[in-house]
């Protein structure tokens, strides 16, 4: 079984709806010196979770950890830290069966 990735809403992350499973690319504090083009070198992290709330201030998510990798946590991501966010399909169901 395959899942199609849902399209990114036209309004960007602000158009995401509560309950949607998403991946958010989040900009962390600058790391290191200014790069050659005069910009700043940033570090990034990705969060996977379900949208709890969307506001002009940012996103509030409930993380979706892999089974056995901890409990869901509530995380707020400020609007200024969001590089991109998009809906993703549900987690695949792992089925175990008798050995073949």
C-alpha cells in the first residue's frame, strides 16, 4: 500500500488545519561565522507531528514519535523559525505475521 503526499496548501503553513500530520523544517540559532555571501549559517531540524493550533505567532504541534521512541510532546514553533511546512501521509502500519 502506498500513500500519496498531500499537496502543500496554497496559503503555506498558515493554511494548515488542526489534526493534519505535517513535517516542519525549523531554523535554529545561527551557527558559526557569516558565510561568504554575507548571510548567516543556520542549523536546521525537522519536526514531524500533528497540528494542534495555527496562529500568526506560529504553529503548535504534538509530535509523532516512532513506536518505542518516546511519548508525544507539545512543541510551539515561532513563525520566524519556520522555513517550510507540508502535510505528510499517515505513518505506515507495520504488520507482523507468521514466518514464511
